[in-house]
């Protein structure tokens, strides 16, 4: 039975994620559409419960009147049938409706809605462009995805629970007391207008503060996660106190939303309790006066007072539910501002996959300024022949890494185009483009998973033997055998910690290189790939890297020029332009920028004091 209701919704729909709409209602419906029929069922069940509860109150009044006038000897004969019907309603029908409502609420809606929304939001967010993640805390984004998904569910649930229930219950209450005496309706109508006035005043203010609070909470989480993620840097620079102060600033901002919220809550409680007391008093006074005039029965008084008491207790619940509704609306609005952002780099409709039979790369009049007017890359043209090994050289900020990022299409060029075997990289799917490029960066961060899983990222279907062979080529098998994590897992099964912090920089780099060995893509990009390794390990890996490079088109970035001097051609960049091109020997003979950089690295330490100072700088 539980499994039946739990399986009514596909929590992980396979349909490609779409950009969420920016309107509040449209945003909520975007993440709720598969569940809308079940929200309709929940609303009908809420109506049924409200009607049954009103029938209980009505029957209570009748029962009081019966007991006041009935003959004990004939009571069951006169009223036994009605009592039996109410008994079945109380013992059988009402529990069945509650039971069915609980299954729909807990198993079908609560159990699935938040995860469905998180799945859809996560799939959309993880497809965002690199710049999206560079401009936000990772912890902040994760918080927005988690809390917005739950808020979307709570918004709809509170609407169904509160507005449907109170609408049916209040209308039914007016009808019941109006049947006894029309004057008894007056306190209820006055109470309703007072209640609405309180809602109109307080709830929007609570919603506004809740939105600020959700943003402040996400900022606080982002700062704390940022400190934990970079804990080694915090410890190295002895800045624990600085990070405490950094988090404290966000905590102070968060508390700046907490105090106003609870001030509003206190005022709301005082006004609501005063209004409820006036309702109970006026209903009781009018009912007693009407009884003294002989216009209503004791049973009617019992119903009117009981409904007032019930409405009094319900009003508190409704107020908190409605304030909770506006709080969740504030959370949804805040999350919507982060999640419902257009993806900067997208595939064209029907884009084909990249095919790389040869591996030729052409940059044609490429310009890219990161959205600024000038700088970075300007009208750059470069052709890398199939199988050619090219090194990119230049000072920091010359545009080398940006050129590689454009090749991988982490950003779209602002002018010109990039072709691989004649195919514009902007016209093929991003996944196929990146599958065909092996990339090792200077600081390779690893996933907080096993070493095996990290290597398998290069080729998820590879066998254990292939994983071990890749590790051997990267000279990682020796240290892998010694790794142990806190749960006792060892070797390839050991987990490496967030971003691979349990491993040294050189060990992380070797795992990353093993991953690229396993990927075996036709185009290889090395961005300071061996800079974190000691000379002995680097020399050993270089032999395998040369084997890996065979038959591939290679782009290598290195500040340590000796590691790329043997490549087919070196491209020297400065200020986003190519200023020199040639072999190592040709560039030395030319005596330009490359020769100057080479002299600083190879000869500067052997010369005089001025040369050593220049090299150190």
C-alpha cells in the first residue's frame, strides 16, 4: 500500500531540464506539474474533512437538545438510528478519510515533491556555464537548490491545507450559527474582517523579511563552506580568527533579519489573541441573551460556543501557516533569483556531435574580452596541424589559459571562430567537444570519492586492469597502495577528501594524469601538467606523456620552458596576441621575448647578482 502511493510520481524524470520561468506562480508550477492532480486529490480530502468536522459540531448541538428533552426509556428508539449513523461516521468514515489523506500527503506528495524539484533544479544548475559557478559560493548555490525545492512544496501544501480548509470550515460555521440565530453571525463576520486586516498588515512584512533571511542564510552557509573547503589555506596563514570574523559578519547580518521577524511575531500574537477573545466573549454573550429571550436552544448555544472555541484555536494555526506560506514564498523568490538564470553557453538546437578524424585546430580572428571593451585576446589567428605538438608561452595574463578555455568552450568567443577538423566548436554539442579533449590543469582538484572513481572519470566503462595501467603510467600505483581513509578503505577504494585534500599536490596531479591516460582523447591539453611534481617523478611521467602524445594534437602551457622545449612549435603570446612562433632553437636565435624568458630561467642563476635578482623576480 505504501509503495503504491510512493510510486505514483516519477521522482527523477528523464526529460532534459528547461530554464525555470521567472514568475512566482509559474516557477512553483514548473517544479510541481507532475503532482498537480494529487494536490487536487488532497484538496478534495481536505474539503471532506472540513465537512465531516462541521457535521460533528452540528450533531453535538442536536445531541444536547435531545438530552435536555428526551425520555430515557424511549431515547434509543427515537434517536438510535441517527446515533448509529454518527457512530459509523466517527469510527469508520472519518478515520478512512484521514488515512487516505495521510497517504496522499506523506507518501505521494511529501515523499516525492522536494526530491523531484531538487532533481530538476540540480540538473539545470549543473549545466550552467563555468562563469555561473565562478561568481557564486558553491555552498550558497547548494543551499538555494535544497531550500528552494522544499519551499516550492510547502507553498502548495499550505495553500491546499489552509485556504481550502478555512474556506469550507468558515462558510459552514456561518451556516450553522445562522440557522440558530442570524445575530450570531455578526461576531464571526466582524472577526473575519479583523482577521483579514491582521493578515494584510503582517504577512507581507513577514514575507519581505523572510526573503532577506533566506538570502542571509545562504550567504552565511556559503562563507562557512568556503572556510571549510579552503581549511588548509586558513591554517597555513594562521587566519582562523579572521575566518571567524568573516563568518560573524554574515551571522550578524542574519540576526538582523531574525529580530525584526520575532518582533512582528509578538505583535501578531497579541493582536490575534485579543481578536479571538472578543469573538468568544461576543458569541457567548449574544447566545446567552438569545436563549434568555427564548429564540435559541441550549444545543444551539453549545454549537456556537464550540465553533468559536474551535475557530479560536484554528485561527492561531492558520496565522502560523499563512506566515509560513509567505516565508516560503520569500525563500522561493530568493532561490528563483539564483536558479532561474539563463545558461550563458548553450548548444544549438539539433547540434551534432564533434567528430575528430585528424585533430586540426584553427583559431580564426578570435577576440575575447570577458565582457570588457579591450584586453585578453585580440584578433588572434592560429592553425595547429593534425598531430602537431604546440607549446603556449608567455607572461602571466598573456591569454594562454583563456585560449584553452575558449577551445573547450567554457566561454563563447566574442568575435571569430574556433574550428576542429573544420567543425565550429560552437555548432557541436559541448559534451562531445570535451569528451574529445584530454585536459590536465596545474591544480587538479579531485572529487570526494574513491581514487578508482576519480580515475574512471576519464572513461567510466574502463576495466580495473585499465585503471591500474593508467595509474602505473602516471606513476601513481605506489602511493595509491598506501592510502587509507577514516572508514578503513584502502588503495583504489580509499576516498580522497573534498577536492582531494587528503592527497599531496603531486599525488593529486598524478591521479589527474592517470585520468587523462585513461580518457585517451585525440586532442590533449596540458596546462602546467607536471609543475606540482618533483623532478624525478616528472621525468618518469614525461616518458609516458610522450607515448600518450603520439598521434595526438597537443597544446601545452608551461612557465617552466624546459618542459616544452622539445615540442614541434612554440607560440609566444603577449597581451592577447601571438608575437613569436617557431621551434625552441629558432626562437632563441631570434633573440625576442622567448629568448629573454629562457635566459631568465636557464642562465640567470649562473650570472651575476643583477641576473639572479631578475630571475628571482
